[in-house]
C-alpha cells in the first residue's frame, strides 16, 4: 500500500473474493480480469486498463476470473 498527495493508492492482489471497504474512489484493473459485484444483482467486469468508480455508500465485492488479477484502488482525498 502506498500513498500520493491528495489520495491513497492500494494494490489489491485478488485470490478469491475480496470485500470492499466503504470508500469513494476508483478501481482500476492492472492485470488479469475481475468482477465487481454490486448491490441489486448488478456487476461490472474489469479488464486491464478499465476502471469503475466506487462510492462509500455502495457495498462491493471483487473477485478474480483470471489468475494473476490485480486491481488498483485509488481512494479520493477526504
């Protein structure tokens, strides 16, 4: 985990399911492929270079669909 001025960056190596923290920011797929499971039976599939904005009031869970899947979570400065 590393930080930059104005926000916080976290590298998430997916191996199975990961319950997301209640934060607002961007999830960006760095490698592999991931599915972001959202409320109300919605989901987003992320491939390398694709991103999705999460908000603190929306629960999410991430899981890998390919081996070696890595996400970058860029948390907004609060």
